[in-house]
C-alpha cells in the first residue's frame, strides 16, 4: 500500500473508532462497494454507495458498545492494501464480547477506497482475493 493510501487507512480507521462516519466516508468513492464476509445475518453481504455503507456501519454501532478496530499490520499490494485488524466490542443487549482478528482488503483508485472486503481469514486468502 502506498504511503498515501496507508495514511488514508489509518485516518479512516481512527475516524471509524470515533464513530465519525462522515470523516470515514470522505475517503470512499461515492460508488464504493463494501463486502463483509463476516456480516451479521440481518445485514447485506455487499453494499454499494456511501449511504448504504453508512447504514451498514450504523447497524454495528447500534448493536455494540465499545466497538473498535485496531490495525495491527498494513501490507502493500499495488493499488490495494491488506490490513490485519483486531475488532473488539460488547453487545449492548447481550453483554457478549467480540474479539476477532481478520484480514480486510481495501482497493484504491485516485486516492479513494473503491472496494473494501472485510472478514478474510488469512493473509493468503486476502492475497488470493486480490489476485482475482
């Protein structure tokens, strides 16, 4: 991931952890696609457009307290980047905690995220995903 794209990833992640979806979505192309392979049953596996991405994230923040993501590693892959991410949170209603490490792939064009694929299980799977 280029230095510029790595900075975008880090700034977007910090905004996401603050719950500032407007700031996060400034880094996304208007027609961006979010594919969540570990999606909740009541959420679409693929959403398109920043308004739909915002709605998907709002579902998570209404379901969880203390919901955040820590980027543990950024891996350059041309116009894309692979993040090793540690997601944590606690269910508001259930009190159950989540503690998940996964690999998320962000594909960039002209300094904007055009596709995000979340929930890959390994670095190898993330690389295969990028290879097509």
